[in-house]
């Protein structure tokens, strides 16, 4: 794949809010458990891409769907 890919993704307003809230909640949880780790929005996005991309497929109507994670059933 030789063509370059866009380095930015435009989020919907609600997605950005939810992502910010999740980053805050995870950072707070880490700090409350004695770990001084800051989880940024980009940390969460990279983690989600790395761990869920393989489970994205299409259904019979051509719409995006998440396939079940086979590791959970093993």
C-alpha cells in the first residue's frame, strides 16, 4: 500500500466528549490505585485500533459490524 493515509480523524462532538471523559476516568482510576499514569485520548484511540480493528467486518447489508472476540470464547 504505497499511498499515504490521513493522519487525522474528525470526531463527532459527542465522540470527543466521551473520549475525553473516558481518558479522565481511566487516569483518575489509575491515580486512585496508586499508579501515577496519565491516559490521554490518543492512548485510548491507539489501544482501541490495535485491539479491535481485526474484529471489524461487514454484515449482509454492507454495514460495519463488530465480530465477536474469539479470545473470550476460548
